[in-house]
C-alpha cells in the first residue's frame, strides 16, 4: 500500500513479499554496524521479522518503517519511517539504504516526506532521532532534516551511548 510519493520514490508499507529485499537491506555492513545485527540469515527469517515486528507497527502505532522504491526502476532501495519506542518520549525517525544508493539524496528526500507525514497525517508534535556518535552520515542527515542535538542517552539494555536529536513539528 502506497502512503506517499516523492519526485523519485514511492513510499509504501512493507508486506511479507518484501522478505528477500528486507534480508538484503538488514544484512548490509552499515545496517549491522550502526543499527545492529538482527540475525536474519534466510528469506523466511526476514519474512517472520516483517510479520512480527515491522508490519504490526502500522496498526499498533499508526505508522512504522516504509519501503522506498525507486520510481524509475521499480527497485526497492531502502527504508525510512518512524517508530515509537518504550524508552523514548516521542517517536524517532530512521532511515537506511542499500549501499549503491547512499549519498544520492534518497534518504533526505524520503525523510523529508516522512516528517511531513508525521505532522500532517500522524499528528505528531515532536520527532526524535538517535544515532551512534561515530555515524557521521546519519548525524549529517538528521541535522539537514532540521533535528538538533539535545543530549547523550542510553535507551537500550546494551548500555551503548547514543546521540539524541529532536525537532518540534508545530
């Protein structure tokens, strides 16, 4: 189901049929380094992850992570979206692209649309962004999207310190 379009991208909900792409995306070196290894080794693993974690967020939260498909080639190239974590006061924005599509403006293009939806469709007042201190590309994109650094936090049980960025949407 398409939720939005940009000049170059279709933004749509993930389905179980996206499992092969999801497996590829979640096993890219940057995903594993900066987001974390989800230990998905097969298409069935990815399908189960989609069905148990990613897809239920649409109904539970009203939003989630979405598939980014390049209009020109109809090729899935990444994800962008929002998640409400129990450990954070507001939803946070996330994004990831296959390596060959990084640095071409797709993350910014998709995330600008996600922030627009956050305000107009999802009626959010504030959006956060979290990232590792050494993930300079993510920091640059969060700042380009208008999020400002607020503080360092340890929101998860792994005790890893993350940078917290925020943007008021009203």
